């Protein structure tokens, strides 16, 4: 092959690669014969045709968040300490950044917060978040966790991710009574 013809084939191959890359960036379909790297590139005239439908589609922005609350026990007595652990899981195409996390007790507070000494952990909110709490009165309650943060779906917006525990029962502490024996026994 003559030197001039070889240069023409190499120039044609470089042009075909450039046209294919440009077409990919602009979502233009290029005929397959223009992309093939053989001698026909030297004689082919590159003509790109516009596609009526882009080959790349954008995904819709989606977000789903779920929080979990796991107490170390579901029954305890007044005065006992338990540990409550919370986590969250997100899915979708949006991102989530937790600002703070709050553990609340419904219908009323039966536990005192020991470590940390408040119901709120943050800024930043942690996952997992852990509280050590002590039962101070009897009753039945449900723990609710609220992760407060921002999601990003083309723009930032505030969002809560929440979850509840199964019911937790706190029994009154049993006082031991002295054993009394009847004199006739």
C-alpha cells in the first residue's frame, strides 16, 4: 500500500472514531459502516443522521427511607437500664444526609435518657444511633425515631425518615416481703 493511501486510511479511522465519540455525546446515531475500522473508511463519506429518540434516558428522581428502632428487651422493670438502637436505610436515586436523630416515647415518657442525656443526637445525626435509658415508671410504650435531614433530588429539601418499635412493657419493681410463718406450722 502506498504511503499516501496508508495516511488516508489512518486519517479515515481517526475521523470515524471522532465522529462516533461526538455522536455519542450528542445522542446522534451513526451508521455502523462509518464506525468499522477497515479500508472502506477511506472512501466513505461521513454523514451523521439525527435520531428522533435519544438513546440515553434519564432516571426519575426517587427516594424511599425507612427507620428501625430496636430496644434491647421488650419487657423490663422500673429501675432497669436498656439500650435502644436506631438505624435508617434509604433507596432510590436521591441522596439523604441526616442532620439529627430524635428518640421519642409514646404515649408518655417511662424512661429517663442516661447516655446521651437527651432525646436528640446531632448534628450530625448518626446511624446507628444508640441510647442508654433507665425505666422510671411502669406502663407500655412505643419508641419512635425521627431522622431529620436533607434529601437531594435536583435540589435540597428537608425530610423526615421515621420508624417505630414494637411495644415495650415496664413492670413495677417487685418488693420482697419478709417470709412470715404461722406459729402453728
